[in-house]
């Protein structure tokens, strides 16, 4: 789970395949929380995982509301999900 200022903003399953996003509909909160969550996902993977959102049941992660924030944080679209650019990996 990714919490930003006490708000659940994203859920990432242990294998990284299931990625669910819980962002508010309105700005500026959507952008603020989305950017913070994306930065946390990019820097907070102690196990070295570099991909997320591969098992999208309804809307692929690459077309979701979190997509621009993930790209800004260093992820790149890869299939239905995202992969952290090698230069951005913290491992």
C-alpha cells in the first residue's frame, strides 16, 4: 500500500502485477498525491522490483490516472504496465 498524508493512493500486490490507484478526482490533490505516490514507488522498492501493473483486470496501468505521474518519476510504459528505467533503479 502507498499512503500519502494518510490517504491510500495506490495498492501494489506482492508480485507487482496487480496495481490499483485511489486518487481524488480534483486538482490540486490528484497531482500532489499522484506525484508523491509515484516517487515512493520509484524509490521505495527494497527488493529491487522494477515493474508494476502487469495484471490489469479492467484498465491497463498505462492508460490510468497514475500514468503521467509514474512517467515523471522515472517509469516507462511496458506492455499493460510500467517498468522503472534502468538508470532510475535504486538497487
